[in-house]
């Protein structure tokens, strides 16, 4: 039983899975941040274009 416990501690499959989860979470946070910034900028550009079209 003690050998099985030591073998379980040396198993790194769960560790790799958690690392992939952390990387996925980081990518999601960066993507959400980038979309928020770009969405604000695109909204400003579209407002400017809309105002220019209605003034013309």
C-alpha cells in the first residue's frame, strides 16, 4: 500500500492537466481584455462614421 501511495505522488498526469487549465484561463482573460478594448475603439469609429454620414 505504501508503494502505491508513493507511485501516486510521482504521477504527473494531473499536474500537466492543471497547467493546461491555467494556460487556458490566461488565454481567456487576455482575449476578453483585447475584445473589450477593441470593441470600445470600434464603437468610437462607427459613431464617428455615422455622425459624418448624417451630417452629409
